[in-house]
C-alpha cells in the first residue's frame, strides 16, 4: 500500500481529517512517523506556517479510521 501523501488527490476525497498545532521543527518527525505507521493513503495540508515563536497549523487527511485514531493518539 502506498504510504505517502498524494499531491493529485483532493482533500475532500478522504474520509477523515484532523487539525493539529505543532511547534517549529516537528513536521519532519510527524511525516516520518506517518510513512512507517499509516496503512492506507494519507496527506497533509499546511494551514499556518510555524515560526520560532508561533506553532504551525496543519490538517492531516486519512482514508482509514484506524490511521486517524493512531495519529490522534500519537500526535494530539
């Protein structure tokens, strides 16, 4: 199964989504975790850029309920 964000797929075609707020420097850790832990297709979207003084806002999209819950338990 492909375990990477798909640039050509519309965000509204995913069944589940979760917005998270994370400090500067966390995005790579989250993406690496998703690449190894997600079973179905997923993608993420930048809502607000993080800075050294303000966290970033991101929305993550998932096909499976299992992936959503794993993500929420680990990153929320």
